[in-house]
C-alpha cells in the first residue's frame, strides 16, 4: 500500500470526478471569508475552482455527501456560532434562542445552494466490515468519522478526499491537502 497525497496548490479541480470534502474544508467554505487564515483560503479557492468547473460542465466534479458528513458540518457550524455568542449550553441555552433559529435557517439555505454540485451517497454501513475492519482499526490516533469516511471513499472509484486534517494518514486513498504532515508522507 502507498500514500496518495496531492498538494492542493498543484492539483487542478478536474483531477478527480468526485471530491469528498472533509468537514474542516466545508467549515472553511461556509465561514465568513474575512475570518479565514491564508491556508484556509487556499481550500476555499480549490472548492471555488470545482464549482466553476462544474458550472461550465455539469457532468464534471461533484462533491460527495453522506449523512455523517452532513451531520458533522451542521453540528460543528452551529456550535461555532453558539460559542461566538458567548453561550456554553447547546440544548438549554442556544437551541431555544433566536440566534439558533437564524443561524440554522441561514445554514440550511447555504447547504441547499450546493444541490447542483452534490452527489448523495449511501453511507454503506451495512456493507462495511464493521467488526473486523472499522472497529479493529479504530485507535487513539484515528478519529472514528475519518476512518469511516476512508472506508466509504475506498468503495467509490474516482473519489479523492480533501482535508486539512493531519491525522488523515490513510494509504491507498487519494488525499488532496495543504497539510504539511500529510504532504510529507
């Protein structure tokens, strides 16, 4: 097995037909651009490039969504918003607030805007080797969701993962990144 890591600065958007954007990349893309660090902006530019390409050629690259990814994106962005408002109790303080309702409405609208660029996929949980594969490979150095995403992407030909997550060190899965730990593999 070998690492297949691509530098995001040198990877044209049409390199792969499908891209699985890790939640961190979606977070960068959905946050206000003025809050992003230079490195995060490079991920946003890459996503913009895929969208432009897809607008020109509707059969071109699509983003892959599964239920766990969408849940992770929504939950993370709402918790970021909660903390930015000085709240600490999600269920009892933030969720009943107008801040939550407004943020949720805006987030849902933003996510719905991606529909032309999205390929929805079944998570494949029932076809994964959960007990001898997924759970056996789960460890302190691997986030469960990341392991799950890799198992899913391995079953999908032509799909690359775009991430800035340095512990996303998996072999035989194309990974597009700017993360120095991954690029050094």
